[in-house]
């Protein structure tokens, strides 16, 4: 089964709720083909043309994060119910990662329980930073401990905040350069704080080939002892305890660097739909089958790795539409 783990779905109704939470960047997600109805039908046709059997939907980077607790909870419940309904209408074509109303911890724990236990969702999606705060901060330990106890999948996606740097945002580089920098920073924070070692049961998926990490692993191994002496293990070893999607915009050198750095068994097909659509979507799938990638590695990346990670091969995963 060919599974795309990096695909987005938003409706205007959900994005309007985020505007109420204070989000100012929802316009870029509208009218892109990521909605319901005819847009969802067109997505399914595109998946069929490119041989993508299933997508795992996520709301990132437009997560229901905000200061207003009540509005954040309402938005999280809304989008999770919406995703569960889409998955239930199209069995075998979609799974979904749940959204949580961060930074509100008790409410996020409650929504995680509802989404995973009641709705049967495939894991939890979070942005690489929570309203400018790093996920590795001690204040978020209860979230990680809960996911670890559940053996849950945690999918991480850039927030689109330019890594909090005006050198990125002021020069209109938020997504071209800022997003992969966010990925890189987030993964290195996870590594230097030993998160995969402290919470070994969380199955962490990082976006966009881990940003620049494939090019930086040896540098990190060489320098971490004097810069982050409390890091518990060699960065390259911890990096290989996580997974990475293949959203690299069809750039083969980046894909090959990730295969060489992490191993093909740690890579999962990702398309970044709807940002990669039509011919670009097809290229996001097809470049995995380039002759420079062995057929064994290509099949693992396109099919078996995600099946095993999401535990689809031995478990009949059921999504339950919310009761009304």
C-alpha cells in the first residue's frame, strides 16, 4: 500500500475559527484544493493517477493553538471531528493525525484521548514549536509522557514562523528557507535533549527530510560535546531513532543524502499536498523511483515503512465518525 504521510486538509469553516483565535496567516491555505466536496474528489482522482492508495491528513501548520482556551478547544474538537468524518466516508483512502489545543495541557491531553481512543485517529500532529516555544521545554513533558505511554505516532510540521527570525520573515523567506530551518532546529532539539531516548515509544515523524539535518549530522557528531555537553548520545545515533518524510520537492540529491544519512528504513513518502499538486505532486511520488534509488529502498519508502510505522499490516485500523 502506497501511503502519503504528509498531506493537508482544511475547510474555510475551520480556518475561520482560527482567525477567531488570532491567526493572521490563513489566506494561504484557502482555495488551494485542500478542502471538501469537489476539491476532495479532485484530490482522490490525483491520488489514483499517481498510485497513492492512502493519505494521512493533518491540519499543520494551521493548528488550533491560541491563548483563548475555550476557542482553542472548540477548534481542535471541530477539526478532529471533521477529519474523522472524512476518513469514515472514504474507508481505506485516508487516515488522520489529531490536532490538540496547545498550549493548554489538560485540554490537550483530553483531546488526545478522545481523538485516539474514541475517534481512532492514527496519531497526533504538532507544529515544531508551540506559539514560539520549543516542544522540548519541561512544561510540555506531560504531553510527551502521555504519547509515550500510548506508543503513539507524533507527526511534526513547521509552524511557518520563520524560526522566530526577522532575518527570514523580513525577507520573504518563511517557507523557502524558514520552514526547513524550523525542521532542522526542531530535530536537533529533540536529539540534544534525548527525547527519543527518554520517550522511546513515541514514533516521531519529522517533515521535509529533516530539513538540513542530512547535511549536518557529521558536524553535529563532531561538535555536540562542547556545545551541548548534556546531550545523552551521538546525534547521528539518535537521529536514526526517528522517521522523516520525503517532501524534498523532487530534489534527488536531498533524497539521496537522507537515505545515506538515516537509512531508507527511516523514510516515508510525503507529498505536502496541496502545496505540491498536479505534476509537482506526481514528481513528489515518482522521484522515489529514480534509478539511483534501489528498488528495495524505493518500495520501503513508498509502501512498507509507513505500513509498519502506522501498524496497518497487522491491525485493521478503524476510524469512527463522531456521534452527533
